C-alpha cells in the first residue's frame, strides 16, 4: 500500500482515510515500542499519542524528506524516549517485576511465554542507542536508510549499533541460546 494517496486524501479533509494508516502501522508501532522496554499501558498510550500527533501535523509531512513510516517511527521514538526519561525504571525493578509475574502465574505461562519475557528483559538492558535500532531492524519493514533517518545517524552507525546490540543480546541470553559466539 502506498501511503501518499491516503495522506493526500486526509489532507483534503477525508478524516476517515487516516484509519487506513492506523491499520497499517498500529501493529508495527506496538511491536517497536514494546521492544523499547515500555509496559503495555505505556505502549498503548504512546501508539495513540503517535497517531494523534501524526494526524495533527500531517499537513507538515514532506514526502521529499522521508517516507511516512520513517516520519511516524521518529515521532514514536521521541515519545518513547520522553516516557522513559519521565519513568526512570531501573533494570532491577523490571527484573523483580518479571520474576514476580512469572512465579505468581507459572501455571499460565508456557516455555515460549517465559522465553519472550527473557528476551524482553534482555532488550531492556541494552542501552537505548542499541535497543532502538535493533527493535526497528526486527520489524522487518524498514531499510537501514530508514532506520538511520529515525535514529538521526548514518547507515554505518546503524549497522554498527545493530551488530553491537546483537552481541550484547547474545551475552545476555547465552544460557537461552546455547553457544555464545561473542563471548
């Protein structure tokens, strides 16, 4: 789906057309913000706020400067950084909450749910400069150039950060994935 015709419709006053953009990008935004280490309620609020801001400023969007997805994820990234700065939850608090959740609901979790929690925990431990590009890369829809635009850095820097993020993740998840090539 090409976003430009939909954007033009919205800018001409067709408010309902914006729903097409929401449907296309809602799930990727949820995935990205979830991988940034935010809790479910924060993710829901930030996805909604991202779409509100995009809608309010859609007339300012310049297709010559970036793709709509890049522009949208840049909004989401900035909102996430601001939310994390306000919250300042430590990794220890997150680990404590995860352990409490897993032990109090062990009958509801299967191995895959516990693995997802471990991966999420490991992602949260990554510094933001590695976490954000890794999360964007695993959405699958963004090119390295788009990720570089969202991150406001060069493509080479993005590749380096993704590589270093993967290295750190492999160390953090060594017991989960077996052999650790980066140790």
